[in-house]
């Protein structure tokens, strides 16, 4: 299988290459180029794929390799539409690396967006400085997972939200709060019920979603749903729900 790397300048490069004379080429530069040359040991003549994380994927053959630059002769170009409805993971901040594990697995499983949530029971707390660094860290994890899964679209990590922010969004999007005691099962929802807009899966921290938070979200228009009889960790509940929704929506 060909290696896959990301470069957000790919679309502009491709436009310039296609407008030029001769065989179109694109360039991979920076950290990904160094990784390709020194870690993956990509060589001239190998097949390679480059993406921009926004639906564009370029297939080609490596024509030049330097520590800071890999040149690709373009063979084929693919453009993928953004999936609809889109699936977003609202992940409560959790202790250790459990929230980061959720971000990684959710990205590999096809999530379209990630929203960090400062829940009432979150042991981890992000102040303004930590929020910026934490969001950057989550985005880096999502980027690496996108490359691992060879995904045309990379999920964007949004700014940290509060419960009030989520309640407000419940009036505009389909918000599903994972709650083990909920009456209705996630598997009972179909594509018609989910609609064509954003679907937000809300996952609580280690102690779960606080009763007053759940009440506030439901009052705003969210729905409480259960995954099954088992109570999953905060690191696995979101990815499990994404897998269920992907099957229900025909993505898988």
C-alpha cells in the first residue's frame, strides 16, 4: 500500500502544476517530507499519495527525494465530497490520555469533527492557556490518525465548549448524549431520523454526564441514547458510537 501524507498547500500546487507545461508535479515539504525521506525511506520510483485533508488526494510516482522535500509526478487526482450527515464527537476532558485516545480512534473510524467539552465532572481542567495548547495537541493527534487511516478529510478540532454552548447547538443540530440508563438505543435511530445536518455525539468524562447537565441538554433539544448493556470508558464510548452511526448511515 502506498504511503499517505498531508499538505494543506496541495490544491494550490496542483492548480499551478496543471496550468504549466509538461508533466504536472507537486511537492511535499516540511516535517512530513522529512518523515517520508528518513523514517519511511521513500525512494524514487515508489507510488505515493498526498492529501490536503479537505477531500483532495493526489496519486503519483516519486521523482525526487531530499530530507526536506519529496517531489511527486502526478498520475491521478481524486476529489471526495464531505460526508453528509456529518458526525462530530463532543468529547469531555478526561484524566490521563483517555480523551486523546478517543480522538485518535474516532478519527480513524471516520469522525468529521471533534469538540472538546469542559464537563462538570471532568477531572482535567483547561484554562485559557491550556485550552489553546490542548486543542493544538488534539489536532495533531487527529492529523496523524488521518494519515494512518488514509482519510481524504481530516476532522477539525473546535474550541473548548461549555454545557451551555452544547445546549444552544442542540436547537440547530442532532445532539445525542450517550447515557447508559437512557430509554432509547442508539441502534434504533435510522438515516431518516438523523437527517442531513450535523450529528453530535456527546461523551461524558470518567464520572459520566452529571444529571443537571443531561437535563439542560435535553431541555435544549438533545436526546439521551444508550449504546448497550455495558458501561464503556470515556475513551471507547465515542468511537463505538461512531461505528454504530457509520453502519446506520451506510458509510460502512
